């Protein structure tokens, strides 16, 4: 459907051009990276809605950097313009057979199918624009003299009232879902499923009769008082009175009493269940809002099973990002968009099926330290503090614990980001040459990747390295009553790390404690810019 999107001077995007996946597109990034902006841009062009722009104002739509650059020169020939272009592929017959969409009226000057939004200086007001620009006291950008046009690539204007295509798009924003409205939709759906069309009139008619009879019974039993007021109690006698008075239950619970998360899930389910054949594009903003882990799993299954609809999702969820395919991710950072190109199929499958939920933490971080287990993770923050008197996050470093067998999956992703530094802390398992140097040799060409391990095969694990570097100190400590401290350290790795951390934080042994060299080297390397 949508094959390519170009944005120029639109909100935080000064200039961006990216290719879309035919089925699933997932926008990920830090808060404020522009996920909502992209969904808004797509929806805006597809809607052709001038009223949406009027509600937002041009000042909030223009890229502020472009405005500031112009204000520094006030050169009328350099007045900034806003452009959003949506290119369609020709695989869909609704597109390829629509001559209204095809033409060369696009920034690439190629004959293809598409739509655009252009916000440009209105030539009818060029004299007024010149006048304000020549005023030495003028400090306000002339938004008033701009015009907004929705155009097809055939050069024809369109609006929300006369769209040049018949397919539809749908927008779901879970943070703005009207749960009451979604509940009404689902009750109506249950009503349609349970009462055949041929019986609905009969059911409603009988309901009205029974309602009126019930009122008469109340009056006869003097349970309903009559008074002289011009207002009296009465049942709704409309043709939809039965449908409008019923509710629905889910597993015995009235859906009006469901939790907020279940109501959000209900809203997304409604969007899917009510998709008509004409709906080809679905935009979803932060579908994970208010959802428990179990409901999030249900949502992922729903999104992954959908076919025939192109989906654009903005999310912070590790589960959504990994389970729907890392090859479907678009990374947003500093007004630019990038993808993971050429990933091994096994790596994609690994993140789809893995229980580890660190994908976004890893992908969005600038400096990442990957460690092999709980013991390393527990102690590594303290090691940073002992060396630099700062926590890792204060040095823009994220520590992520992954199974040692998963390192290469993450490193493959790291090769796609030249500006991301990644260091791996790993055991040599008694064979540094084979388990470290040879195993990770293919990553030596990447300056942003470092694999750090003890060179001595006798120091085969993290725990043994700690012990051999601090034998006298640890043997005299109260970490355990066991006479075989190394054996205890290897058997109870996490518990040992917690006990050691407590002593490093409360006792003076931190001044005597020796951090293994390979860990110090890794920390020193990762914090350098």
C-alpha cells in the first residue's frame, strides 16, 4: 500500500525519506522522538482534513529549525515550505487503477501513485509578505500568508469531502480511547450476533409492550406514584429501546465493569473487528497503554495475525517491538529514521520467540554493556561507582543482562548502528582463544564493538576472576560460613553477588577490593565518547 514517505519541515522532521514495509511498520524511539508525529502525518494526508490543521495551527506544524534559519536572513526566496508525500505501490488494484492518484506532481518528478500535503507561501499575498520582510521591526513569521493544499500526484486537489480514492484508514490512539463508546460498540456487536436481523423488530416490539405493561403493574400496585407534574416516568418507546437498554458480559462480568486495561484492549479489538474490506491502513498509537503482560500478549497475537491491512504502530513496548519482528522496526532519533537492514533470519526469529525483553533498551541506548548473568548485573553498577564515583546512567551507559548464548544476536543489531557503542563482558570458560577471540573475531572490524574477557584460562568465570583477584580479602570476609568459598560463589552466584555488594556498600573493603582488569578496561572503553 504505502511504499515510501517523504517529510520536509514537518514538526521535528526537517528532511526525512524512508521506505515502508508492506504489512507492519513499528516506530520506536525515546519520548519526543517523533512517533506520534509520523502517525499524525500519515493520517493527515490520508484524511485531507483542513480542519485538523486549523485546530493545530501552522506554527505547531512547521519545523522550528527551518523557521529560525529563515528568520536569520529574511530572504523571501528561502521561505520554508512544509511537504508530506505518501507514495503508493502498484500492487493494489484500488491504487493501480486509479488515474486520479498517478502523475509526476511530486518532489522526485517520477510518474507514480501518491498523495501530498503542501503548505507554501500564497502567491496572492506576495506583496504583503515582501512588505513585512522589509520592515526592520518585523520579528513574526508570516504564517497568515501561507496556503494549505492537499494534492494527488496527478496534480488534483482533494479534501476530506472529496477524497480521490475509496479505501479507508483507521486511527487508534489508546491514550485517547473513549472506553464508554467502545463498550457501546461491543454491546451492539453482541446484539447483532445474538439476535438475527429478521427477529430484531419483533424483539423490540415485544420489549416495548412488556415495558408498558410493567409500568401499568407498578401503578396498579401503587409502587409508582402519579402526581400533577407535567413530567411523568415513562419507558423509551423508540424502535431501538431494547438494544439501547441491554449490556453484555464477559466471563460473567458486565463489560462496563472491566478494568481500564481490558477496556483499552476492547477498543483495539473493536478497531480490528470492525475493519471493513475497504480499510487498508491502520494507525495505532501506543497500543500497550494500561495493558497487563497477559493482555499485552493478546494484543500482540491480534496484531500479528492480521492480514490484508498495512499497520503503522508507535510504541515503547519491548514485546510489541520484538514479537512483531525486528525487521519491521523504524528507529527514530534526532529527526532521522533508520532500519535494521540485512538481519539474519535466525536473529529475527530469536527476538520473536525469546522471553528476553531487552530489545528496545538495547536498540535505543547509545552506550550498552552486555553482561552474562545476574551476578555481573548486580555488581557492575557498583564497579562503575568505585572507578568513577558515578552510576552508569549518569555516564549514559545502560547495563543489560542477557544469556551468553544471545550475545551475537545483539551484536548483529549493533553492527547496524555505527554510533552505538557496545561492550560485552563474557567468561572465557577455560579457552580464551576459542570461546572469545575466535568466536567474536568477525566483530573486530567494528570500532563500536568490544568483547572483553579475562585472558587467563584459569580465570574461567566472573566469580573465579573476582576470587583470584581478591583471595585474601574474600577469605577473611563473612560472606559465607562455607569452607569452600569459590565453590559457594559458583553454586550461589546471585546470592554471592548480593552479599558482596552489601559489603562493598557498607564496609571499607571497597578500598581494598580489586576489580578485574578486563572489567575495568571495558568500563573505561564504554564511557569514552
